[in-house]
C-alpha cells in the first residue's frame, strides 16, 4: 500500500484521505515533542480498525510539504512509534516501519518515516478509545458499529491464528527441505496445494498464496523478518537476584535462539544443559553420581509447551528463558486459552495453535539425549505439565510454580537441585 516514491508523492499532493495520514515531527531539546505517543497510537489503531493505511512522519498535513526528519533523530522517532504500538494499543500492533527519503519543494531529499498498518483481525483500543478512519480523520466507533465490528472480526478468527496467511511474506520464504519433511512421499499435489493441506500456506484476500504463521514458524529460516517475536531470548545469570533496574548483576551467557521451532526447542535445551551446574557425588562403595540442577526432560517439555502454545498474535512478544543459580524461569506470551487457570494445567489441555501442534507432533526429535522419551516433539496426550511438575519436584524437592502475569504472559519457575558445593 503506497509503497513506491511515485505513489507517495502523488498521494501527498492530493492530501490526506482514508488511507493516508501526514504528520510533521517537532523536537524540543533533542527530544520528540510531537506527535505524542498517545496521538500516534490513536492514528495507527484507527487504521487497523478500518481498512489499513499509511502514516508518513516528516510531512506537514496542511501545506503537504515534505519537511523531513534529521537523520540523527530517526532512531528517537522510530522508538516513539514502536512504543505507541506496543504500549498504548491493546492488543498491540506490528506495523511496517520504513525509513526512506522524499524530495522537498526545492528538490532536496529529506528523510521521513513511513508506517504501514494492515487491516487487523482484531479490534484495537487506543488512549482515546475505539477509533476508526472516516475520510481524512479518526472518529470514535459508534456503539452499534463497534458491536458489529467485534462480531465480524471474531468470526474471521474462527480460522485459527496460526493458519492465517502472513501479509508480505511469499512462498519463497519457506525452505523446501524443511516443509517437505511433513509431506507424504506419495503425494502428487503441487507445492501450493500440498502446503495448504499442511496448513502451511493459504490464499490472502487478493487470492495470492502466502505462508501461514505455522508455515513460517516450522519451515522458514527467516521467520523473524515477518514475525519479529518468534524466537527464544535465553540468558544465564550469575547469582539469584535481579537488580531494581531489571538486570541481574552479571550475565554468564546470552543467546537469541532463532530458526524453525523444533530447532529452537533443541537449542534452548542445549543452552540450559551448557549453563546449568552438575553436582558430583562420590559413593562410599565406590563410583560417583552426577546430579544436574534441572531434569532435562522437564526442561524439554517446558520449552516445547512455551513455543507451541504461546500467543503469536502478540506482536513483538517473545519467549524468555532466564537461568539463575537456583531456578529456571520461562515466560510464554499470552493468557491461558478457554477457561484454563494455572491450577488446572496438570488436569486439562487446550491447544491454541492446532496447526502448529499438529506439525510438531510429526517432527522427530533430533537430540538423541531427549529422543529416548519419545520419537516426536509433541505427543498431544497432555502429559507435558505433569512430567514437568513430577520430575522437577523429584530432583529438587520443590514443586515448580505456574503463574499469570497481567493476564498476558504465562510464567513457569522450575527450582534447581542443590549443587555439591551448596551441600
């Protein structure tokens, strides 16, 4: 939408409309004074609640003059945009933010920021409420219209989120060697039909074939280009406490774990295995016993659940793994599906991402040290939480704990077994 210079210049000449908003950027003392974070949130949410649109920062709306943004201030302006989308809009938005140049009235190229918002599957609330785009302005959505909008968009989400096509992604983003592993060897279907049967591709509203969320997560090595939060952020800390600013005293190791989800799970387990302590106990009758801080089967089940059942509609949110001297913490974006609670997790199961869990259930475990338990990543029998709780408590003597953070993140704490030094 309005992606080329010629299209943008023509639209700027004609002025704002349903699909275009122009904003001059003002600074005071080196900081962005306008537009404000809340003002940007209202504009972008209104686009998402309507048919989508483009916001150009660095163009004055009345004179339609390209004023530009100082190059050294582009980072600050982009930060305000990202904070508006992530902090001031519920649920958050993940727009395309692009830096480019356009000529001013004297023909001099000026830096601007182009923000593109797609029509959303959700209804978004911003600081001024529920807004939509009416011509060149944003207006509150009337109550009857809002009720219909919620109904329409909830119905469109009856197709599970992991089965929805990803805008701007193409089938070339899928690695054939990765998706072919799920295909029956006897299949004579073409790639598009075969991928659609696997729920890894679907047609968008214009009839174009696009990878689905599940397709990118399982068969792309560049999924993060389209799904920025689709990775595991793993950090190993020295000590047991986090400082007031949110950081621990010292990071021993850190890794952003990317790639197909099955590889992320194996790599996350390898990260824990590399960074945890192992106690060596000598027996009186001879020989020794090595006791790790964490049961790796429990860690495997925990990481698998975190990536398989997280809410991928939460733009920018990522799975976080934090390893301390006395515990492992795992954070998975999204509230629990249906009416589940942290207390009911050992007794019930509900899959948020059916296509994704189905693919993981067909995905062999590549780590031989984990594959002795079962052959595939998921078994879909709902035993994972029970394994996490029982095996971790048996090792450490302390039962793991689940909790919800602000109804938007499921946190799991697995307590470490004591090391020989501590004994």
